[in-house]
């Protein structure tokens, strides 16, 4: 069914009827998509460098995904977790093979996967006969919006309003090895980290820090939880950022791109950490339903057919090469961070009047490019992994020009 609403209609209704969580959005009424482009109600195409915030890994309108969803919708959309469904089990097997983890629980979002991870970590220590409550996370991290995950999120702007927050959470200054060494003791249930922080503006941890975190967890018995919700699904050029960093966590979480746009999250655990849950400890009505799992399996099939993980690495190199000439200490671009198609561009404060948001607005208005701005000085790129060389070249040229205006 085609929508007949105009942008103005929807904006007026939105202002009246939605909880005001998103404020005013970008002035685009998205009604369709094709490849890396979003299409509005007038047929205008926008090159989508946000990719649904790292969700539309296959781009928009992927034929295999649409066909699999239509086929599965005609057979079975949902059944309860009181019965078996084949796609859930096959997906668990495929994800364990792809990530090196042993067991999976399916949720519906990233926050839910992380919520399960925190419960599993505490549950593990209870099952070991020595309960531990402390959860350590990094400053500037982002782990979700449920009460526990927003508390693990090391950004007071997201959680302080909702006090009293669940107890037991503390924050480590991002990347500080000394602080990590001091904080890790045998009261710590788990340490939860993004290897490349996404929401804060694409900030990678060093390999040394991550190796130290693994060693200290081994020494103290704390579980290492790696949040791959943004960095996973091939985005960095490896299927998981853990593979890029050569670290095996005890617990890993995935979501975002896993369903190619269909909501699904996954909590993955080593055989040992999986002991933290016994029947009745955790569950989900929708988690792992046949439609979502069929979607995720099709996404994995498309990764294999199109070689998307390797492509993300190559595409990221092309972006970097095209943007590198604009990098200098004086600006307009002072740094390119990240890996593969998870890129942060740091702008020089002095050379970008209006900051990153002004550059974002210029790209949207003049070039039809959708890009994410974070704070005053960062642009974030999380495009579909199917972005073409031509699109990368066009976007890079437009970004450099927009920075120089
Ligand atoms: C690293 C990370 N963890 C967790 C989340 C929360 O995921 P969701 O919005 O699906 O709950 C996000 C979302 O941006 C994220 O980037």
C-alpha cells in the first residue's frame, strides 16, 4: 500500500501524537528504499550513510530478504518458545560458527540482548556459589535504554534523570589501563565493553587495553562481555570486532544488522558462561520467532553470496583513501577513526562554522546525503555494506566539499 501522506501531515501528527523522544527529525518522509538509497514521498533519493544506524546492512529492498520474509510470513510468522522452530536453531548454529561462541539466546533488540548479558553474568556467579553484583563499563559507552543497560551506559545525560538506578554499576575512564587494573577484583561480575565505541563518535579501544581486559577477567573470574551491537555483523571488515582484536569474550551481544531491518538481537555465551541461566531464568515472547530468524538466516546467506564482510573492509579503505587528503591538524578534517564501514570523522572546531550539524544539514540539502552528526565535531558513517564504489566516491567528494564551505 502506498502512503498518501505528505511530510507536513506527518510532522503535524508526529508533534501531537508521539512521546517527544526524537525531537524534530530530519525533514525526510521515508517511504521506500533501494540499495544504499532512501526514497521520499516525492521520489527524491538520499544516499543513506546512516543505514538505519548500522541496521540496513543489505541496503534497502534486498530481493532475497523480501522474498524470504514473504515466504515465511505465508508459512509461520510466530510461534511461542514453548515449541521448537527450525530457523531459530539453525540460526543459533550459524551464529556460533560465525562468532566462535557456543550458545545463543534470541532477543528483539540490542538493549534486550545486553540486559540478558548482564543477568547472565550475575546468574553465572550465583550458580558458581559466590554471587557478585558489580558491573563495570566504560565512560562514554552506550549499551541501551532499559534501566539496567542505560545504567551500564557511561553517559549521565542518558540515565541520571531515571534515578534511583539499579545498584552495582561503576564506570572506568575509557581506555585507561591503570584504572582498569585498579578496578578489577574478585567482586566484579562482569566488564562490558564496546571494542569500538559507536554512539560516542567511533572511538576504538587499543589492542593492548583489550588484551589486558581479557587477562584481568581471567585472573579475577569476572566475565568479559563484548557489546558487538554496532561493531558486529561484518561492519569492521571482520564478522565481529572481537575477531579484529583477536579476543574471545565470555559473552557477546549482537543486534542491529542481524535481521537486516527485522528486529532481532542475540546474546551469545561460552559454554562456561552459559551455566548462568537455568530453565525459567530468562525468556522472551517474541525472541527468536520464525520470521525474525528466517530474516537473519537470509542476511547471513547474502553475506556469503556477496562477500559482504570483506567488502566492508574494502569499502572502508576506499572511503579513507578518498577522505585522507582532507586530513590535517588545521582541518577541516583532523582525524578519521574506526574500521571498515564504521567510521568517525573528527572535524576541526575552528574551520567548521556551525559544527558537525551544519555539515550534516549542508550534505542533506545540497547533495541528498544522509549522515549522522555527533556533538559539535564528529560525523559518523554507518552505511549499508552493499554501498558501491561510485557511491563512496560521490559521498567522499561531497563531504570534503561540504567541509570546505
Ligand atoms: C553498542 C550498542 N549497544 C546497544 C545498543 C542498543 O540497541 P537497541 O537500540 O537495539 O536497543 C546500541 C544502539 O545504538 C549500540 O550502539
